C-alpha cells in the first residue's frame, strides 16, 4: 500500500511539473517550454545566501540583480530596496533578456515559500551561472530592519520566521 502511495505521488508530481506551462496559455509559444519539469528536480544543489551576505553584496556590488519572484501585489507592498519584480509565472519570459553572467539573487516571502527555489532552479537551467537563493525572504528581511520598499502592510511580514 505504501509503495502504491509513493508511486501515485511521484506520478502526480511529474504530471504537475511537466504541465505547468501547458496549463498556462502564455507559455504555448515559449521556446524550451518542455524543459520546465526537468528544472524542478530535487537533484539541483541550491546556493543560498544569508540576509547579512545579501545586504553586504547589495552595498558592495552594483552589478547584482535582486529579484522578487512574488506576485506584483506583494512586491508593491514590500520588497528589498532596489529589487526588481519578476513573478515566478512570468520569470522565464523576463529572464530571456537578462545577462547570464550577472549575479542574480532570487527571493520570495519566507522560508516556507518555495517560489525562490523554483526560480533558482529555472534560472540555472536557463544557463545563468551566478544564481543564489535568499531563503529568509521578505519576512526575515523586514524583521531584521533592512532597507525595504513599499508600505509593508501585509500580515505575513509580522509572523514569526521559521527556524532552520
């Protein structure tokens, strides 16, 4: 019985990953749309960056691109100062025009959110060489008192951060 459940979960997972773009008509024309399921593999080693490291990188290096992969509403409310918004569902389209040699840091709401991990894997698969994931997300950044843009009114910003 346990084997059947594991097999069923695996099959459903593959179906969902393989059809992410098929469900979204905007991706019907996208070159390389068929690779989405491969880039979400658990075998990809994630290079993470801490809040302190990211703050240092931002202050030191104006050649870094910090990307909020949350939806526009959340980005408008709260984002790391100077970051750009490329919601995960539009990331592939936006990233085609980016310099693949630039340092890119992706982030989402918090450690419990997996959007930044998905964004990291997608960018690596697209050929970006210097990609990092800031897993603390906007919640941790806000709670540390680091530079933010927006009104920062969303409730999730004040909820306790997950521990490692």
